[in-house]
């Protein structure tokens, strides 16, 4: 009477087999590997050709490899020892990046699972370990959206000025005031002309009138909500792309760069120990701005005396004299497509060659044509502080979008500046608001600690259950082991990040999961105590306990889901494992244990007694 | 083996008032300590910088403190962490501090101090804006758990059960926090996770008892509500003790093998489990009784047959 239909047994068997297969890769450990991925956003990696090149490069260098694996974004080769791995890295680096100044590929050291390739081919991978277990750096960066908005409005101010001039609309000044751009007119007729010109050219601005006096009428322009949203989205995307490029310079094997919330970016660099360098590269939130220098006589002296004229800012030129720079931005780094270090053709000085996009080239041509003989300043804005990289005199109109900056630079500085500019200037400044570094020894220790807690806790529970409930307790322990197996398999399959709190959740889930089996076993005892036959007691025990198990698991799950929704970092790691564990425990505690009990007792015609430990009846003593 | 050989239902409800008074006093004490001492919040909540280093041999703390003070960190807390060879340096956030470079500067200072060379184990820097969010997210999570559990229990059982379960278990949460306030243990994110997990876990305990209550109401028509509760608690007590014992074994294993990181996590769970048993059984059940749970709420009245005589 206690028999599962064949399909149910098969299904449970298949699920357990699946669990076993996907748990397997976790036992193999890791081997050294070298990973090749694209260093440029524009360069798509062709897995097949890269694989061939990689194999050739290793063959020429005479280095044995243990297999090459390719996926959409990277190609990895495994090696027998770290010694071979290091030699291979050099060989691959030479083959893939002949020009070390401008690498097209990131060649990084990595660790790969040592599991056989048939497991890898069905995507059975080991669990994805979090930074607290493998060591590395975690950053949370906040994008300065108000800063980005202010910058955008400054650019708008310049655009409007150009527009008014092109359309022959006479205005009495255009300024940014807070989050608005104010356009002044002498009379309403000009204002109407101005309004029409603006509305014809852009939909991003919302216009409102303000009349302060008969001859001082104004248009107040604000960015529409839609435009602001687009700007925010663009700023964060641009920053993420830029971070990708910068981190590629670090040569990290598996960096994680993700948006978190509306204005934050998470950067995780597993295995990176040199935090200072990582931070240096990330923290260089440099933006490039081209502005005009105000060389009007007397103004500079006035500014140095502490009275900076309206619409200008005082800066120090790199290693040079102070300089008065207009606030209005001619060009920003967004218009920059490339920056390369090099040398001036005539003076042989170190120089940086910039390439601008079409719009940038046009603006640059116009500006240089109108300002021959004047100076323009190229500013690098880092964390809100500007530095004038150079302030060259414009000798002639510069068309075609190719610009060269030279003067007072060493070769190393030119390299530095080019790298910063090339890596893309960020759309909006960013600030590190959270940092977590875990050394490799602590990571390994955390794994051992987590593993030991789970192991010894499990052993203790298994011993107690078997002693207390005999055969039924043993079956419960097997079901608990099945739960662990399925949980690990599920985590491996989902590649959910396992952290130390995650391991703690695993242990805790096991400790809680045994509840279901205790409930069942107690029910069976109770049924026996009330005089039910063994077979009936098993059936009734499982049936009656089911409702309770369901109710209690759902309440626990509610807490788990709340943690998942509102938790971040360690709490989230805990919650993921906790929730998954509750689901697997329902399966194993009810179905797996029942299947085993059915195999043991279900087929027998006559069962005299159940090995569930002593059944004490109130009437017996 | 059979630990629990109970002949008659234990009259728990006769002492209901005593249990609740004990629990109320503990609760008040917890609130008192929370109010007077406050929680020792970890760097995740307060914001600041934490650097953990390990030495080959135990370093002298005083020169390290002096070196850090000389570098402009007079408010640095330097203490041993776990063993004498491990060191924890904590720095609060200050407005005038260049936050991004702190950890490097601290490491540099530690390396410059004469004596054994430090090995970097862990750095945590949390900006001021993150900490506040974590606290509000934690509060939101707690709220969601409470609402979720009350709604679920109200649907599955009855509102009286839902309210009693949540009152009994929230007071567990306050008691755990009270312990953390009294001993000034560090309250970190994993501890918060543990507290919320305990909330789900001890409600689960009440659910098991309530399930029995519902069943007994349906089965035994001659019992009054207190007797029904006594019967339900008595017949589940064996399971209660064994389950919690097993969970506690696991938590104990974490306490023994889990190291410093899991220490307070396991501590919160231990307190939660002990008080969870007490409150969900001996506090929630009397509350149900006083709120006026009765058989009629579970047994649907039989429809009277209306036969028409033609």
C-alpha cells in the first residue's frame, strides 16, 4: 500500500542524478589557466579564430596545454602548472598584443575548474564563489547625477548661444541658474523668435516666460523629465563602458561591472590584491573639457587678488602659471573618439594626438577659426577639481577633427594623459562609496570554516537522528544529504554567488530542514501509539505532517524573500541560499524520504513493526 | 529512545499569566538596554573604514596607535580580533577625510611601524550615504516579513492566530537586540539576516502548534479552548525540542568552527532559538486564548437541511 508509482520513483531518481552531476564539478578543484578577452569595446571577440590563434601561439612557444575553452566573451586555456601558466601568458601576450602600447586583447591569469570537459560542456560548473571566499576587491561607485545635469546645462547654454547667433535672434545674455538656463531678451518679439528657434531645434527643453521688466523679458528653459531620464541612463551606461575599458587595462580575468539602483555601479575584481592601483585607475574619474582662456589684460591680476570675474574660473596650468578660464564649455570628452601618445612632428616633443567625432570636429573648427591668436585650455577634471593640462595658442583653424596637444609634457605624462582620455572620459563624475577587500588567505580560511561548520553540524544531526529514530532517522539523514546535494547543484547551475553568509545559510537551512522529518517521524510514532498498523501509520504520518510542513516552510520563505528583496551584499548572499534551501528541503524531506521508506516497507505484505525507535504508550508502565 | 513520556496533557494554560509576565519583564529589560546602551553597529551601518591585518607574531598595540595618531587618525580604534596576532583598525568617517585613500594610508602606516610585517586580510570602507540606506532597508525587510506573515497566517488560520504569532515573535527580535545592546556585541549585516531568519523560524514554531490547535478543535468537541491549547502543545512538545535541538546543534557547530565572522551570526541564532521556543509556545498560545479563539472559527456550522413538504 505504501508504494509510489514508477514514474514518481523515476522522477525522484532523475532529480537526484541531476543533482549529483551538477554537484560533481565542485569536487574537482581548480587548475591554472590563461584567459584572453577583448580589450576594446569596439573589438568583438571571434571565439573560433581566437582559439586557433591561441593554439598556434602555444604550439610555436612549445607549451603544452590541457584544453582550450571558448565562450562568447573570452577564450581560456588550461595548464598543468602555474609555471607553464606564466610562460604561456608571456607567449600569448606577445602573439596577441604585438603593440604593447595599445593592447587589443586582455591576457589575464585565471583559475579554471579541473572538471572533465563533458561536465563543462553541459554547463555543469563549480559554484561561483563570492569575493569573501576567493579574495579580491569590491567597490560601489556613486555617479554624481546633479553634477552630470549641471554639465549638460552648461553645454546647453553654449548650444543656445550658437543657435541664437545662427538664427539671428538678438538676446541679452544666456546663463545657467541652478537647474535652469535663462535667456534674456530686450523685447517680446525677439523672445518669440527665440522660442521658435529653440523649439525647432530641440525637444529636450521646456520653456517658460518670465517678465521682470518691459525691457527685460526672459525665457526659462529646463530639461524635460524625459530628457533628464535619458541623460541619467546615458551617463550611467557611459560610465560603465568607461569602467570596462579602464579595468581591461588592469588585466582582471572575471571583472563584474553592474548597475545597481538608479545611480550606482558595482565593480568586483576577483583575485586583485593591488587595491591601490585598482582604485587609482577607477578613481581617476577624469573628464575632459575644452574651454577658452580669458586673456583680457588686468583680469588675471584681479582674479589672483581674490576677485574672480563673473563667468570665469582661476586654474593653475600643469606645472605653470595661473590662468583665467571661461566657465563656458566649448567641447567635452564625449566628443573624443581616440587619444594616442606620440611625438610632435616638428619639435619632437612628447604629444597627445586626439581624434574628435564629426560634431566635435565641427565645433572645434568653428571655435578655432573665430579665435585665432587666442588661447584655449584643455582641462582634466578629476573629482570636481580641474587641472589645465595645457593651454596652447590657436595658430590656425583646425579642421578634420585631428588635434595635437603638446608642450611641457614628458613621454610618461603623455602616455598617462592619453590613457586617461582614451579610456573615455566619464559622462559624470563618480565617487567610491563602499569598498571591500578580502585577502586570499582570509578567503581560503572562510571556505574551510564554512565547510567545517556545515560538515560537523550535519554529522551531529545525522548521528542523533539515527540514534533517536533508528531506521527512520537514518532515512531522514539520507534525505538531508539529498537536500544538501540538490542545494549545491542548484547553486552551481544558477551560478549564484556563494559567500560566507551563504554557507552559513546552507548550514542553517540544513538545521531547519530536519524539522520536516522530525514532524513526520513524530506523527508516525503517534499514529502507532494510537494503535494504527505500521503501513497505515506511515501513510497517515506523511499525509498529516504535510500541511504543517507546508505552512511552516512558507512562513520561513516569507522571511527569506523579504531578505532577498531588501538585502544587499552579505544579506542577499544569505537570502538566496536560504530561499533555495527551503525549496529543496521540501522536496527531499517529503519525497525522497518517503521513496526510501516505501522501498524498505512498502513492498512487504505484512509488516510487524517499524524501526522508528521505542514507542512508549501511556498504558505500558 | 523516547524522551517524552507524557501521560496527561500538561496544563500550560494554567500558568499562562506567569509565562507572559516573565516574557514581558524580559522584553522591558531588552527595551531598557536598547534605549540606554544602544546597539554597537558595525561599520556597514555607521559608515567608516575597517582594516583587518594579520601578523606572524603578536604586535604591540601602543606603537601602532601612536603611529596612526601621528598620521592624522587620532580617533582610530586598534584592537585584537580573534587572536593576538590579528588586528582590527576602525576609523569613523569624518567630513575632512579623503575617504578613498584611507585604507592605503592605514596599511602604509602599519607597515612603517617597527616589528613584524602585517598581512592585509580585509578592508571595508562604507561611505556615509550607504549606511543610512542599509538601516532603512533593514527596517523595510522587517516590515515586509511582519506583513507577509500576518497576512499568510490570517488566511490560513484566523486573524487572532496571526496577531498572537507576530506579537510573540517580534518580542523575540527585541530580546535578541536587547542582548546585543547589553553585551555591546557588534551588530552587523549577517546578524540582521540572522534576526530576520529567526523571525521566520520561530513563527514556523507557532504554526506547528496552531496547526495542532486547529486539528484538535475539529476532532475533540468536548474540550474547552485552554484544554485544546494544552493538548496541542503537549502533543507537539517532543517535536519542538528535537527540531530546535537539531537546529541548535548546527548553530553550535557554526559557533565552534565558523570563526569570528560567523560568531555573532550564530550568537543571534542561539538566542533566537531559545527564546523562539519559549515565546512561540508559551506566549503565543495564551495570546490566542485571550484574544478569544474558539471552535466555531474552525468548524463550519452544518447547513440545516431545508426540506419542503409539499
